[in-house]
C-alpha cells in the first residue's frame, strides 16, 4: 500500500464579498484524479460523513480516494484487479457498520478493519460480483457462477455459504443484477434482468432475510422487448423495495423507471441510493447530460458530460447528493449538490439542510455580527453558530465578533447562525476561506 496527500482541484462559483445573494441550489464540482484505467467508480461514506471513492488507477491497482479537507489516496495491490476489467466492473466496494471498508475483485476480498487491511481468497469462482455488508457487518456477495447462474454467498464467522438464487431461462442468456442492499433486521434485496439475445424476458426482485436464510421473489416485469439495465433495488426500513431500471427498444418500452414512475427515456448509465430520510435519489446519463432527481421532485441537470462512462451516488450528512462519475479519458469527478434535495415532504426529525443565502471570502479572521449569535427574548435557547465543512460536519463553534480561523484549511465552508427570521429558523451562509 502507498498513501499520498495533495489538494483536489476545485471549481467554485463566483464569490462576491459582503454581498447577499439568493441561492436556490447549485452544484460544487471537483476533479479527484486523472489518468485512471477502466470505466468505473464507486462512492460511499463512513459514519462521520467522510466521502470515499474506489476505482482503478493508472498502475492497475485499486485506488481509494478519501476527502477530508483535501483528497488523500491509498492504493491496494494490483492482484485484486480483474484482468478483464476494461469490459466488466473491475471491483465492488462497500462500507459496513463500524466503518469497515470492503472491496472484492479477482476472486479476493480485502477488508479494512480497525487500522489495517487484510485479504482472503474467495472459495467460489465468479465472473461478476457485487459486495454488500449487513447490519452485523457480515459481507455478502451476489455473483454469476461459471454457467452464469446468479448466486448469493453469505459469510458467517470464517466460512461462506453459497446458494443459487436465480437460474436464467434459455441457454447462454445475458444477466444483469444489482448488489444486495441490506437494511435493518438483516433484510437484503437485489434485482435481476434476464435476456435472450437482445430481448429482455423478465425483471425479478428478490427480498431475503439473513437470519432465516429465506429468499423470496417479488414482482416480475416480463415482456420487455429490448436491451436494458438494472441499477438499484433498495429496501427501506419497512421492507418496501425501491427499484431503478432502464429498458429500451424500437417500439414502446424506451424508458427509465424508478418505483414505477417514468423519469426519462432509455439510459445506459445510472445509480440510485436511499438518503438518511429513506428517500430515493437517482443519477443517470443521457443525451450528453448528467441528470439527478430526488423522487418525485423535478429532474435537475447536473452538467454536460458527453463522454460519461460511469456514475455512482451517495449522500452527505445533510442528505444532499454526492455524485462520483468518470469520463472516457480516465478522469474522476465529484459533483456535490448544495441545497438541491428539497425537504418539502421530509419526515420530522430528519437532518437539517443548507439554505445558503450569502457568500464571502475571508482570510485569517471571520467576523460575525451580533444578530447572528443573539435572538432577543430567546437567549435561553439560542444555539451557538458553527462553521461547517462542505459535507455538513461541524469544524468549530463560533461567537459574535472576531473568530480566528487561521488554522482552518482553505476551501468552501458554511456558517450556520443561531436562528434568524420568522420562526427562529437558522440560516446558512457560504464562506470561502483563503490564505
């Protein structure tokens, strides 16, 4: 392993010092890396909100990129990378409870527990694989065996139990599946599409319970005439399964669908996740554009990406989308939504969202006016304002007057005040700290 640290490349919107502007929501873009191999990137976050990316670097090793104030990189042995990774996903990556990081590729599973990496040779041959952890931090693998059956392997203690969960109809079919997504009580769900030639015969969704080792099938969508992709099957805390898939042909099934709602025409690249409030957030590429939706809100265009080759999505601690995507030239980017995931129907008690309403450039000292730290008649319940980083984590508490920020790394931050305006609702102000 080797680790390096250097600043990421930031693309920041124009900042006007001391001028109040209204911001309805926007995207922050960063180039994370360049010169990677293959056409794949995966994204996830640890419990403290730290964003992690996994992809194949220019030396054919699996690279992890971790964002704190700057991007840090760590490379794993090239023995984990599939030799045919240019045509298939080179790895599968997940972060489990306790911030255990796992990555599987080339028949090996590498895990980072506590402070070090350890790897094991998997006992089952596989042609494609998808890794996921359950709430007890036990890994599971959905994979295709040598005859292209879909299998589920569960590790208990040090042994793996493997079973065939899907036998496709017809000889030599084309099989697509999502990774097993685990939720409370050890429930998992994944989605399978089987095709004969270029005709998709059926979509199937599986929901299983690990404790009883029962796997049942839910909802068959047959008769889809044309090529297609399955992107996500996500079980929420009530065991409702949210699905995201795309199918297209020359007739009537040219569509991108989430939970039965048609979002767009056929898209070959996409991903979805559940945020901390249980809402579905989707990203996909079509017509040279990267698109995003918080279902069922209106679709947003993230940006132009005419040479998009892969994308993945997670959310920050404020349930705002963080999208990783790679281009055909091997460059890796992250698009971070700021106040783009509306909360009009968010359950009570969900995480607060950003409401940026002004931006400023500061150097060394951040001066807060008294009205950001005091509310007349409410002094007994006014929280202290705080400085938040781009992921919503608190960096430091603030007070009225001068605040020494000389020790804070340069970058984009937010100041959340003590509550101003109607209903004592807090406001959030964007600041750019410079040297």
